[in-house]
């Protein structure tokens, strides 16, 4: 189907304008959730060798998505850490995705193609992928996915009435290149060749061997990318060694069985259908429901999903293959993130709005196409009614997306919304508590940390930070059990080891404290706090040379630690090395000019250096 440039410009321009207007609140939003790991605290974006690290190492981000990290690297040089630019790019890329989707649907002769693209564009479920800068993964991967599919259909038209005059191999190789780009943005794009086969079956009622043959390289690339992603995705989801996933395994000490994954996936599928149809009370972290293979009604979800597929297969001649194809696209695209495959997010929740960024297209196509065909059969009058209803749907969804975008204006608003809409989520309770603790609202933070532990007793970071909050309130006796529990739950957590060591240091238990500081450094030799705390403990035991070595190691990691420079100066002063003591006190004062103790000790060091040596 050919389209005039004027018509294309009008419809594509309208999609872009709709995106900009709908997501104005998102443009005003702050960074959210994992954006600190991907952007604000990601040293790869600021370092001179950052671009090299992004591509040749697995340490530049929590997942190996080098095209996404490269886009952030470029943006950091354009607007630093101002969130507006990152959000604007997300929105414009999302609008471009809607345009590409529209072009694909036109090529496939899908009724209501533009309306499908418009609903995909402004549905409230998409807000999360735009407002989380780190979810650029979804948007960029979809961009290359759609572009690759368009190029492939130029190479091998899906419709029987569009036989290729000659195979245009340049489109095939271009499609292959774009598919690799999609995989390098987010591995979930691996499902694209399966989606192409699904489209071919829908349009031709068969899949030829040559179709499979052409797609074999894509399947192999997808498998390779999936294996790499599963091996490199770290459960220590933090570039500084702090566990974003709080350690542990998926279900509180044990992995989910195949049967339990089946139950999770079945229930998740229906959850997403409901949210797509009724997108209210959306939140970042939904409470994890209890999975129990001994409860009969939990089997209704997966059995119901299978029954729908069986029914659609049996009725395919009556309802058309398109209905089954749309549902299979929805389920197949969603499946990798529905619990069948182990992934880190299962520790947070079994579901997330951004998981169905692309999967929702299948059901939107089904709903819009069925409505369009029904109205066409009823005549012109009802088609006009359909136009009015379409405008009403777009306005309603746009208003809900505007409202949902406003939730992301800052972290406090976002986390309070999470707790209000999903009080049973331990992560929602913890995140709000952690934010309040950072702001100095210690009593409120303690309340939310305790709420998190009521829901998830093995939440390592909640134990860690509850201990710190109680310690801040001079309640060390109450804090100690939480520090011990954090270490028991995950002895490989360097933050837990260091925090317990510091608490023992306050109790005067130097030997135990030193053991835990060494434990933290064995896990992460670049743990600055563990180095400086260990140095202090060693100095209290008179082990000055060892203490000096660890203060120096800590300062090599963070030269701006005025207290460490001051304490190192004291050690040099006690050893009679006045020149080095003076140097350290001066450095401490250059960092903090109001450091009174450093100023006093500098005077003493200078006086002692000038004093004549005593005769022997």
C-alpha cells in the first residue's frame, strides 16, 4: 500500500505531537529507581575510557546493553546530569517507535493501523518505560526491532499478493544488522524472528522452509545474546558493590520450581491483560503474591491461558488466523519476562508495567482491528461513531498517562505513590525508607524499614539500613541484631560486613571489628569505608604501620576524605614524621577549611618540627 508524502507527514507528525503533549509531565520528572546505576553514578559516562569500557567489559552497567550505555555516554556530554534531556530523548524515540509500528501494520494491511500505533504511543502502561531513563533499553531495542522487521519485509514480503520480483539481499543484511542492534539494546528482542514466522503463518497459512532458512542466523544470534545476558546479569546490581537485589535467591532461600514458574507466568499473563484494559493504580513495584502449588485455584490462571489458545486454534477458520497470531505474539513476547526464565527482577516483583512495552501491541491490534471490522460491516453511520469513540479513547488514555507521568516528578512523590498503591511490596516500603533516611528523617525511615522487614524478613538492605538508622538514633543495642542478620543472610555483602564491623568498633570489640573489615575488603578491595574503618581499628591497637597502609589505600580511592587525611596526620605525628603529618593536616584543611581540629594539630606539628632536637 503506497502512501503520499503529505499523508505520511500528517499522520506521523500527529503521533509525534501527541507524544510530546501527553508526556510533558515526564519531561519535568527527576531521575528514578535504577537511573542512579545507569546514569547519575555511572563512572563510565564520565571517565576518559568510558566508551571502551561500555563495549569491551561487562562492568559498565548492570546488564550488557552497550548501545543504551553509549547513548547515555553521548548525552552526558550534551547536558550532563540534567534529566530533561534524557527524558526528551526517550519520548522522541518512543514516538518514532509508534511511527515505525504504524508503517509495519500498514504493510500487513491491519485495520485501524494508525489507531493501534496511537494507543501504543499514549497508553499509561508506557509511562514507566519513558519516566525511567534506564528503561531506554525497552525503547531503543523496540526501535531497532521495528526497523529490522520493516527491512525484512522489504526483502521477503509477507503477503501472498506481494511476491518479490527479485530478492533484495541488501535489505536482508540491513535487517540482520538492525536485529543485532536490537539485541545490543536489550536481549528480549531475540523473539523477533519468531514473530516474523508468526506473521508469515498468519498471512500465508503456511511457513516455507526457505522462510526458516533465512531466519536461522537471527535465531542463532538471539540464542547467543540470551546466553550472554544470563551469564552477565549480576545479582549484585550495583556498581559500588551494594546489592540492589538485596542478595538471596528468588523465593527467600530457594529457586522456584518449574511448576511454580508455570503458576507465576499464568497469573502474570492475566494481570497484564487487566492492566491493559483498565490502566489504573499503576505503580513501579507491585507486591509479590504468594506462590503455592498446593492451592488449587492458582492453577486456573495458566489453565485458562492454555484453554484460550486451544479454543482460538480450534476456531481459527471461523475467527481467522489473525486472532490467534495476535494472542501468540502477546504471550510469546511476554513469556521471557513472565517467570519462565530466571531474571533478577523476580526478587522485586513478578510483574512490571514496562515488561509489556511491546507485548501489548498484540492485544491492541486484536481489539482495534476487531472493532474496525465490526463497524465497517455496520455501515457509514457506525463508522462515524467509531471515530468519535476512538477520539474518546485517545483522550482518556492521554489524560491517564499525563496523571501517571506526574507521579515521577521527584523520588519522594514516586515512592509515596508506590507505598500507597502497593503497600504489600517490600521494595516499595524499603525505597521510601531509604529516601527518608538520606534526607535525615530517621524516625520515619525506621518505620518503613520495619514495614519492609515485616513483608520480607530476609531483605538484606532493609536490615543494613535499619541498623544504621537505629545507630544514628543512639540505639546500638537494637541495631546490632540487624547488622548480624544482614551478614548471616549474605556474608558476601561488603556493606553488611563493614557496617557490622563499625558497630563492633563502637562497642570496643576491636578484634571482631577488624575481622569483619578484612572480610569486606576480601569481597571488594576498593571499599573505601572498610579501609578507613580498619585503619582506625588498627591504630587503636597500636599497629600504626598497618593503619597507615589502609588509610593510604582508602585515600587512593577517595582523596577528598578530610577525616582520613586528619587521622593519617595523627599517625604520622605519633611516629614523629612531622613533615608528612603537616602535609596531611594541610590537605584536610584544603578539603574542609573549617576543620578546627586539623587546624589545631597543624599548629602543633609545625611547632614540633621547628623545635630543636633534644641532645643525646
